[in-house]
C-alpha cells in the first residue's frame, strides 16, 4: 500500500524531500500553496558489516577505543591480539 500525504492547508499532494546531510533531514512540501514541514532528525547508528574481521576481540584489546565496550565500532586496525602470520 502506498501512502500519499496531503497538505493540511489546501489538500493537494505533498512532496517528500530528504536532504542528504548527516543526519538526514526529511521534510514535506506542497507545490500548490508552498506549505512545508521539516521532520525530526534521525539518529545515525553505525554497524560494521560482518563484524570484526579478526573474529572475537581478544582481552588484550579491552582498553582500546575501538572496542565496543568503550563505544567503538569493534573494527581493529592495530596488530595487538591479532594472529601472527608466518
């Protein structure tokens, strides 16, 4: 089902506009009378695709700023705790 919002002022169909900013701004606009409304900004949550590339995060990395318990993304860019490749 498609929903078409109508203008509260004149009754014409509204145009939905999304401004590509961080965070995105969603607004509605009426071409007939010029009425507009800007919605609330949405919170952005960044989630790494596939998680950490090295598997489980080792205990040696618990104090790292990238660790999820410290508010980080969980993606490790250092060599601490990674497997040694010979």
